[in-house]
């Protein structure tokens, strides 16, 4: 079995994908198959002085660009790299499909190729967030901009199952993102979802604000895809801003440079915690196949991390365990 990598997904395709795949060879046991414009991939490998025969390359002449409308583009380009990659995985040539491409395109092609798990209305994109006490799963972070309360209820169930599998958490604490901790806070979607989650067979702890999330007071946090995507991008931007300002300040004088040198291990630890490249991709939970979606700005390290996460999910038999968990709860 293999991991299928969309070589045309990232903003700077196919270089991050090529470099990430070459690095991943040393870290994952599964074969990695690259899908995309074969001539372009081989030319880039030659420019980078890399062995063009190191990977099987499956030609896909079309690309779903980030700026394109995913459904319309996917229909007009049936041989795009996502569609071809999902077909390969569906035909059992691979155990997982990884892309750093258009989230909507990944969702559309994943649904068309794998379909939804029985009982699931909408798959959700999940992410692992660092907290003071470990990792918190946040979903949805961009697959569904508009949601109904019953969608968020299913996200909570899927997130709880995923936390049990991926983070080994027993009876995960599930929170609902809102603008206040008290019951009754939030917009109508949050208020209606709160009532549903109170009756759901999960460990629902009520509304949470971002400060509770980062404090590690929840294992799973649920929101709609629009709010989740803004939250993720805002958190990444703030983290980068603070690190950049700190770095500039520490380089202002000889004494601060000495202090920075002494504190370098601590800074590296903080950087590793908030670096999105360390995780790389997020699975679309609820699809009846393993599809992981990374950031469009993914670099080689993020691609390598995505492939390693795919291997971890394969070894955990994530799809079967998710399917079994969902069938008993939804």
C-alpha cells in the first residue's frame, strides 16, 4: 500500500512536494506515489539534482488552482491531480491521499471518490492545536462555512472519536467555541447547538473561549468552518507576529544577543509548539477514506509532516475505527 501525494497542491508546487517526499522516504515505510504533471515534476527533480526514478509518478494533466471555484473547476477538469489521486486511493493503490491544495476541491473530490461514512451529513476538517496540557482537536476549520446545529453535533461526535483514537484520550472533554463561557452566550447557531450537545452522548463541558482552549481545558473544540478557519489563521498570524517581534528585539544589542543565545533552547521549544509545519495536514473526518489537507503555504517540512501523519493514521487503522465509532453513535 502507498500514500498518494498531490504534487500540484501547494502554492509553490511541485517543489515543496518533491522535497517533502524525498525527506519522508527516510521516515515512512509506505511507498509514496506522486500525482501531477509528470514532465514538470521530472524537470524540477532534475533541476534539484534529485533522482527522478525515486518515486512512481502518475500523470495528471490538470490542476485545481487555489483561486478557482472548487466544484466548478473539478467538474471542468476531471483529470486534475486531486481527482486522479483520490481515484488511485479508492482503487486500493494507496491507503491515504495527501494534498496541500484547495480545501473545497479536496472535499469535492473526496466526496465523489470515497463518499461519506454512513450517517455523516458533512465531513469536517480537523486540526491538532497545542495547549498547556497537550493537544486539542478543533473542527471544523474550513470545510463547511455555513453549518446547521445538527452538523456541529456530528462534528462533536466525530471529534470525540478522533481524540480517543489519535490522542488516546478517554472520554474526551468537548467544548463549543463561543464569545462567552456561560450557557446562552453566542449567536443562534451556538445557542441551538448547545441544546443539542447537552443531549448528545459525549462529555460536553459547555461553551469555551479561545483562552480555555489554549489552557488545555478541552480535548475537542467544535465550531463552524468559517469561524474555525478564521480562528486557525488568526492564531497562526499572532504566533508568527510575536516570534518575529521577539527575534527583532533580541537582535537590537550585543547584550540582548547574548541573552538570546542563552535562551535559544527555550525559544526553539516554543517555536516547535506553534509551528504549523510540525503537523502539516488535517484529515477530513467523515469521509469513507483517508484524505488529509495541508495549508496552501506548506513548505517541504509541512509536506513531510503530512506524510508522517498519514502513516500514523494508517497504522492506527483510523478509517475503520472512525467508521465503527460513528455507526454506534450517529
